[in-house]
């Protein structure tokens, strides 16, 4: 039987020393903060189609012209 992820994580963390448990907790908190950032895709749908076709063409041409080019002195 496949164990639910949260249950498996709980089981594995229980056998770790406290200092590692704190590391896991810090990692989970960092992931939680990342998950809270950003905007849901459905909330962005209102912007669909708002960029004029001419601007899209300029963007497309710029991307195509710049792709594959490497500036060896950039770093």
C-alpha cells in the first residue's frame, strides 16, 4: 500500500535527530513562503489578448534574434 506523502514525511522526520528536524522545518517553511508568492493563472486570464498584435510581433522578432547568442564576457 502506498503511504500518503505527508504521513511518510512525518514517519521519516521522526527518526531524524532534532537538528535535522529543524532543518526540515526550515525547508518546509521556505517552500510554504514560495508557494504563497505569485498569482494564480486564472487571475491572469483577464489580461489575455490585451497586448497589441504589433507589439507581439516585435517581441517575437526580438526573442528570435537574441536566442542562441552567447556573450562570453557577460560574467
